[in-house]
């Protein structure tokens, strides 16, 4: 193929022949099995195959498995889309690979985003040029979608759906499009708890709550990994950034996190635990920061004690990019690069991520093993973890991808439909004074104004040139084709005001964009950026009906808008079909049912401001309202709902759960979705616990005047507290439940747990 160095002897001349070659090792005649190494026998138990392979490996071969290589820069020619993406017609350079890898193979390859043909030719070279034929694992980003494939709404949108099924489907789609190119592992999902909105990576998270994040993360991982990693449509999921990364000091990325072990276990780890213990995610990314002076990449209690010993994690831990180096040049707990590298592996990290030059890193591990500062069992644990993932992916038995597969899954209609559905379900209505929304499709003149009105806003880790890029303006023109729709970007306020005066309604597209939101873009204020506040106030002053549509990656301090703008729709970063979903919502084709997963503070002075703070937290500020602008779980609809008959049944012998039911009635005149939310508090506990915590949720659809009964089951382990004796305990006593449409739900019930 043009631009691709073909593998030997027609390995991938055609898809069918490639598959035959790929499966050759698993189809050998019975008579040859005795001569086949155990690790090459596809029907042998994986752990036995790993034992056999490790027993054959030299020290140099072992440490090579713990290193990650940059594909586009280190293995390909200079044809690149950017530093991390090889051009589709780029060629693999064997001489470059030989100089870099020699005969030791490669642990992982990143920053390539290959075509299937590129992945196959590189994998073939790696396998044929290392003594034991160990394949490489291709690792890539895929938070909102993979490369130029389907573009999904940001994770903060996905969270706003409160719909685990959409999360599962999203993970499955991204995985299938990745695996069709030869990529094996995705650096997602992000399961940090976003507890400081100044932090630029809020958009990558599922919000501030550990239970909701845990359930959505579990669903995403199950979608991505499927029933088996040994398939053509699943990949390894890698929850990140383990752990506590979303609450940095000052809201600045990679800064220290100030929590104790109780908060770490009771809150920060609860967002990761379901994905790892129930979803069996086979990757974890170790974060940059430190907790109480211990950097994560040097924390054996976290990476060995909790992750492996308590939770039974069997995959491998990848350092975040440069996080091992930070032990040496940021945290200053390692005197040399060698000390840093060996400290990380000894503490439970299994693979470096561009921390040190390959030769420096690998030589450091070899020297540490030989001098005894890195015990051989720690090195072998890391190697075993990486190899286990490769075996589970089936890379030893069928390492190549069928090039024809991509054509069947890449941006399929089914995948695009899921992206649009996610965007629709995430639309969150924050205000609707006098039922301004939905707008009548008979409106004659519409002014669409603002810097986000004629742009499809994607979150970080996605190129806004990808996908269909449907903007708010595009969506409105498609939805109401007979209306006169005019546009101004709002850079000249006077011009925008004149446009608004000649319209029946002004729709403002405001918020954030890449460059002030995303990784490394932490903010010292949360106001509307640039001239947007001035623009908003000037448009409202015209007296025209005004609708504010926000596309942003974090909560904003929009106090003036909360008081003066009649309708506010929070759209976050809704993906390639975002403009369509927004327009459908504004004009009534989509009844909004998104709910906030992070609190909107009234001012910076309230930070940190999350709903499940401890009851001793004091929030009385002189001259300021202590209430948030919009609470966790909040969102309006074009209909209304009533909650009745909240009933709790405490556990009975043989049933280890609390069973709860509540009736929800659509009291309005249109059908719609409601997100029923259940909160709990232990009235008196041995240690201080949050004033209320989310313990269940269910997104339900109700027709006008229809009543549905929602049931919840709370396993007793969800009631456990990390007590003063540093043990998990379910304590007897009185408990209070609340059910409703936000964290401020008022309908309550009580139950008693007996000793």
C-alpha cells in the first residue's frame, strides 16, 4: 500500500490471509505442541503462560516491557498531522526502529493513532525482531472519541445525562473504533472528583459526587472492555488519575491534595472502586500530585496495599506523563533519575510514560536490581502485570487487525446516533422564567449572538476540526428554516445590540473554549470571559426576549445572569451534534432532563463548594448569600414532577440491603424524563460524615399525569464508614433518606439499623 512498508511474505496482503497468519500459532498440529513453548500455546492458562515467559526473559527484556515509546516521532517518517499523530500515509522506518528498539521489543507504543496497516506493520516488525516474539501494546487517548472517529459530548455532558446505559454505549463505541485501527488501550475514563471548578480538567470528569462518578465509570469501563478483551471491538480501559487528583490546592493542575486517609477512602477512592473491583478495568494511571507529602507514584499503600491487595487489581499501572520524573524534579523525594525510576516501580507503578530517556530509565532499573535497591519480585510484578494485559488482549495469538474491519465500524450511523442521544440527554435547563422556553417555531426573526454561537465546541483532547461540527447557529437554521436568522459573534457590542433590537428573540451562545478550559488551563476567576458579561448585559437591556446558551467546561459564576436573564440552558461541550441537540431543546423537540453533577458557586469565596460537605462546614460569609447559584442534581424540565410515598425497608435476615421506593408523578402537560435522586445520612455516627450523600438515581420517562414507582436498593456496604479504628464498619442507628429532583430534595423518610 502507498506509504506503508509491507510486512514480510504477504502477512497482510489481504484481510483473509492476514487472519490466517495471525492465528497460525493457535492452529498448529498436535504433534508440534510438545516443541511449542508453553507461553505460545493459546489454550494454556494465562498465568501459566506468563510464568513460562518470565522464566525465559533476561533482565534487559524485562525492563523493556516497562517502557512506552512515541510512535509518530520515534518509529515513523516525518509525515505527521502533529507531534502525536502520524499522517495516514506515513511510513514505518525499520532502520529507525532497529536503532531505537534493537532486539528487545517494546512494552507500549503511544502517540501514533495508526491506520490498521500502520499498526500491523509495526507490530509485525516488533514481534519478528525480539527473541521471544513479545508483541507491543498500542495505547492512545480516547476521552471524547478516537482520532477522527465519532466525536462524543464531553464527560461532564455524559455525567449530566445520569444515564449509565449511555455511558456504557459510549465506552463501547470508542473501544470498537479504536480496536479497528489496531489500538489496544484507551487512556480513559477520568474518574477524579471535580471539587474545585477553577481546575481546568473539570470538563473531563463526571462531577463532584463519588457514587455517581463510580456508577458512570463502571458502565463506561464495561462498555469499553466488554465480556472479553480478546476481541476485535474491545480495549483496555484505564481509569485516571488515581487518586484524588480533582481537588488540587488552589485549583491548579498537579498541585498537592490536602486530604486524610478517611476522606481518601470514603470519598476519593469511591469514584474508582466500582470500575476496578466490579468492572475489572485492566489499566490505571497514577497521578502527578502528592497527598500528605507522599507522591502518588511513590505510594505503595495506594498502589499496592489498596489497589492490588484490597481490590484485587490485576492489570498494570501506567505513570501519568512525567509523573515519575516529578519525584526527582518537582517533589524532590528522589535524588537522581535512577532513584525516581526505581522508587516508582518499587511502589507499584508498572510502566513509565515519557519520564526519562529510554536508555536512562531501563539502565536505572537494571542497576537497581543488580545492586538490590529494586527487589526482583517488584520488577517481576510489573513485568507480569504488563504481560497479563497483553495475553488477555490476545496479542500473543492474533496480534494483527483486519484492515477491512475499520470500514464497518468507523463513524457508523449507529455510533453517530449514540453521540446525538448523549447530547440530547445532557441538555440542562437552569432557568425558564415565565415559560419562555420552548420557543415557538413560528418566530419570524431570531438574532444568534456570541463567540460560541457559530462554533462547535469540543472539550480538550479532541480536535474541533473533526466530526460534523454542528454549531448552535447551524442547529437553529435547520430546526426553524422559515425564520430569518441573523448572526453576530459579539465582538462589537454595539453591532450585536443593533442586531438584537431587530429580532423577536436573541439567543446568546456564550461560555468557554479550548485555551481557557482543559488541561493546564486553570482559572483564577469563573466569570464569563472576555467581553461576554458586558455583551450579555447590553443585549438584556434591549428589552428583547433573551435566551442564554452556555457551552463551557466548568461551572461559571453567572450571578447577574441568574437574576436578569429569563432562560438559561447549560449545554457544556456537547460534541459534534451539539448544535442540533441545543436547537431541538430550545424549540421543544427535546424536553431537557440533564441534571448538574457539580455545584455552581455564587462566588469564588465559596470555594470549595460541594453538596456533600460535612455538617460542621460553616458557609456564612459577610455580605454574601451562602447558597450556591445552582445545587448539585439540579435541572428544570418543560414539565413538572411531584414525589410522594417515600418508603424505606431496613434489612431483614438474609437480605443485606435497604430497599427504598418512591412515587414520581408527571404533574405537567407534556411527557418528559425525570432523574429521581436518593440521598442518605447516618444521623449520628462514630466519625463525622457528609450532611447527605447520593445513594441512588434513576432516569425515568413519564407521560402527562403518569405516576411511576422508582425502587432503589442500597447494599449495606454502601453505609459503611471508615471508623476511628481505621476499619470499615456498618454502624447501627438511625438513618435519614431524602428523595427528589436535586440534592436539596425535601421528601424524607427514616429507618433504623439494629445491632
